[in-house]
């Protein structure tokens, strides 16, 4: 945890050192994506029938597969995630990735006074990140499919052994949910690192995902620990939006007097959400640099070890040759 704390301190120091850039250019680039994440929580349930349709289809599918009725809350959460992903996909592929590219570009150049990047340079860093994000989507889908398969196989195996009581089913569901959460969290950490690698090195696609797996080998727990504060901050901001804006929206209805205050408060909360995304990106970049430095140090140690081993072998061969010469004389 000491290394994680050092990475967090370096990230906060970097954010404060370039506070004006990260809270203006980068945060405003992420603002449309943040608004698209928060606004559907207030508008989708009342203005769209997409969420009930997705929920009903998933409920029928899970019932046909034999999932217990206790998974209804899980089904609703999955349907909300799918609905939110559909509404936010256009802004995710544009503003969210562009904001990440601008942050990575700023940290990659090591300048003290950061200026807004040029359009060509930003697009040059954006393309590999977009390419990697598309591959990340397939990885996340695979992780979710693996979680569902694990849940289904565990229930089937338990029923085959005769453990079909409600308490056993509830315990098995909870245990499978924990394992599935670990699988999804690991997949998300790999995807996030792959995006950082794409922006830092300019190479996207599945190779960035493979390199992320190599860099995270032995550092997965540290990566999960570093991802926890950012996810907690985003969840807290979403809860704040629910408490301050969504609840007020449903309570006051079409009251004209309260609309300006709700709009200003919603804009401020979305701005906080954007800053949290930027800080999380900074933490990921610092973690990438620490992992990259660690791998370089390991490679240098292996190189020096090989040199020392070669010198020892040459020394032993020289001693043997000298002793043989003395013996012949």
C-alpha cells in the first residue's frame, strides 16, 4: 500500500501543479459525457420506455435459464447499465475519449505550463485510444458473459448435488456475485490501463490490452486499490445528483421558479464529475509510469545479472585453462 499512497500523492501533486489546465480544458472536454451520464437518471425513467423493455427481456431470459428470483435486483441494475450505455455511447466515443487523450497528452510531454493541445496532435492521440476502446468493449462483454456462465454453472451444480434450498441459493448467489465483481473489476482495470498505454505510446488495439496484462502482472491488487478512490468519488457524485437534482425534479415537477436553481446545481455536479474523471486519468498515468519504470529496472537487473554471469564463466574458464597449462608444464 505504500507504493499506492506514493502514486496517489504524485497524482494529486501533478493535478495541483497544473490545476488551471486540468480544471478548464480537460474538464470541459469531459463535461458533455458527464452530463450524459447524470441526466438519464432524471429523464429516462419518465420519458423513455427503453428501460422497461430491456428489463423485461432480461427477466424472461434469466427465468428461462433458471436464475433464482433473488436476482431481480441484479437484473434491474444490468438493464439500467445497458440503457445508460446506449444513451451515452456517442459522447463516450467522442468527448470522453478526447478528454482522456488531452490529459494523457499533457502528462506525456512533461511541461510545467500546459497549453491546450493542437487539434492535429489531439486527434493523433485520440485515434489509438478509440481503437483500444472498441477492443475493450469486447473484453468487457466477455467478462460479463463469463460472470453469467459462472453464476449459471454454480446454480446448476448445486441443484445437481441437491442443494436447492432458498438459503443455499442465496449464499451461492452472494458468493458468485463477489467472484464476478472481482472478474469485472480486473477487466476494467486492464481496459483502463490499455487506454493509457494507447495514449502514451500511440499504439492501439489488442496489443495495448496484452501489454496492459503484462504490466499489471504482480500489480493487480495495487491497481484495484488505486481504482477504488476514483470509483467511490464518481459513485458519491452520482448519489449527490440523485439527492439534489433528481429528487427535486420529481418533487417540484414543472415549477418554473425552481428550474434555474436545479439547472445550476446540476451543471456544477456534472463539472465535479468531469474533474473526478480527469483525476482518475492522472492516477492511471502515474501508475503506468511507475509500472513502466519497474519493468525497466527489472530488465536492467536481468541484463547486469547476465553480464556478471558471463564474466564469472569467463573467469572460471580462464582459471581452468591456466591450471591445465601449469599441469602440462
